[in-house]
């Protein structure tokens, strides 16, 4: 196997910003990623102002979004971006040539299969020394979009309306997209680098200038206290998200280097520190690894909002919501008192995709199949599967304990506060314990880590009485 290029200046894309990478001491692939996202932010403002639906046709908006997206992909990932374009064109062929009864099956099999082959090739090429940002990230988002659209086209053309759920009926696509619409949806500059996945009907409504009005009609804006149709601006939402992005970047540049995750399997650390100290450091190092996700996902959300995309109606207080494409809720994550709540607010759009293409459609064992799909989508590194299998066990145990104990703490407010504090503490530690293999990737460091933790969460999870195989039907 080929050895990974040495840090910190490796990249598969453009080397134009190599001097800046050297000056900052930041890997070039990360510099390219941030540069493209910042340029996308500026392009998004320009797109909303000068290529708004009142100034430009849908064709022009589609073409601009597509061409810029292709350029960003090539700049960041070089020849590896061909994997993205090959999958897109293969899937478009299926979209037009496959029968409507099989369009979703073929699209799903090809997209997931190609993504898995690319994951395998990355393991062979980089041998765990993967880049922080490489072509697999955009390919994973494109896979979500390909499968989402294929199922929604199947719903709109190949199924009877009475067989659809309310959400499936709302999102069903009645006609196959043109090539330009397809490319724009999959490769637009707002989401090509970091996502998120969105629904095809929402994206087309945005390009055609119907997105905001459509969302306002869904919530009945007159009942929200408005006398005339409002014209919401994303400026405030973008500014707020950019502030979060800046803070996250600063935390990433300081905390991540100060608390390296590999230290949790350092022999001296394991042998010379107490169990409680190791547990405390595990929490700290997990917190230190979060800002990079907060940064990437919040910036991606801001880029879409700056272009005018992401409006989600009006909340109960009458405020405009720009969270249609938000991938996380930081407050709910950091204050989560259950494993379920934590997961519901982390990588939100991926969870929605898993629900729409797998859980809601699985003919049997929906939860098991959803966990398997999630693991395949993430990649083939063993650490991912350790995380998901551990997650199943802890989710089961947490649900059983909650159902058995929570009602005893609801009789008074002080007891409820005590319950919330305890469950918050346990939830945060359980998450740290579960996600560590996701970062360690390989089998040996994962087993070494769990041995240093005495497999305590696994043991506690197994000791909690749960119905045999109940995880198969877990909702």
C-alpha cells in the first residue's frame, strides 16, 4: 500500500494556495476547503442579488450554480473529482433509461455500490492516513441526493397517491428532471463541498423563485400575524451563523491541537493515569473534536442561506426560520439528556435521508437496515462499525432505563432537575465512549481504547434487561 503524503501540506487538488498553507501551518486540503467555502459565500450573495429570479431565468441560475460547483470540486479534489462526475452521469442514465418501477432500486444500488468501491480504494491508497477533506465527502452528499431524488421520482410517477405517507406525497416528483436540473441539484456550488442534502422540490422551487412563498403558504402566514405576504431576508441568519463559524474555527485551531485524540491510547497515559482521569480526558478530547463539524456544517448552512435558500417558514413567535438545511442544533447537542436527543440534533440532514430512503420504506427490520445503511454510507473503516454497534446497544439500554425510571422523577421539580443532571452527565460520557472508534478508525487502537475503559459501557448496556432482539424494531 502506498504511504500517505506527509502533513501538513498534502492535497489532491490545487496547489495554488500552498504558500498560504505553509504560512499558516495548516494542511493544504483544509485551506482549499475553507477557501472554496468562503468564495462560495461571496458567490452566494452575488447569486441572490444579481441572479435573483426577477433578474435571471431558471436556466441561467441552474447553469451558474452548476458550473461554479464543478469548478470548486476540481479545485479542491483535482482528478479525484471525476469520481463525483462519473457517478452523477451514471445515475442520470439510470434516471432516464430505467423503468419507473425499478428506478429507485437501480439508482440506490449503483450509488451505494460506487461509493463503497471508492471507500475501499481510499483505504488502499491512504491506509488510514486519509485527508481531512477529500473527494469522499462530496461523493457521500451526492449519493444522498441521487437516492433521495430516485425514490421521490418513483413516488411521484410509479406509486398511487393513497399508498404514500403525507411526507412522501408532499415531496413526490411528478416528472423526470432535465439534464441541467439534475446537474444543478447534485453539483451546485452551494452544497458540492460540504452539503447538505436537500429535497429536489425545495431546490427547484428555490431556483425558480417559489421557495419562500411555498414555505409561507405551508405555515399559513396570515395566522402568524402578517397582514401581507412578508419578504424575509437571510442577512440576520447568515450573520449569526458566520459568528458561530468563526468561534468554531478558533476553537478548532486551538483545542484540537492541544487535545489530540490519539493520546487516549498512549501507553504512558493509560498506565500512569487513573480511570476517572482517562474518562475526563475522553470527554475533553471529544469536545475538542466537535468544532470542526460545527464549523463545516454551519458555514455550509450560511452559504445556502446567503443565496436565499433554506427558508423554513415562521416559528410560533412569528420569527422567520432559516433552518431548512441546518445540519445540527448545538444547544440541543450540548444539553442533551438522552442518546436519542443527541443523535436527533447531530447531522440532521443525514438522519432525515436515512429515514426517507430506508427506515420508512424497509419491508422488515427497519432499524437494523438503517444502521447497516448508515455504516455503509460512512465507509469501511472498522471503527465506524464499532461505533454503530455500540450505539445500538447503548440506545437500547438508554431507552429501557428511561422507560423504567423516568416516571419516578416527575413528581416534583427538584427531582426532575436531579434526573436531568444525571442523564445529561451519562449521555455525554456515553457519546464520548461510543464515538471514539469513529476517530480511531482501526481495530487495534479501538480495542486498546475499550480495554483501557474496561468495556464499562458495553457491560452496563448488557446488564440492562431488554427484550430479546428488540433492537430490530426499535424506532
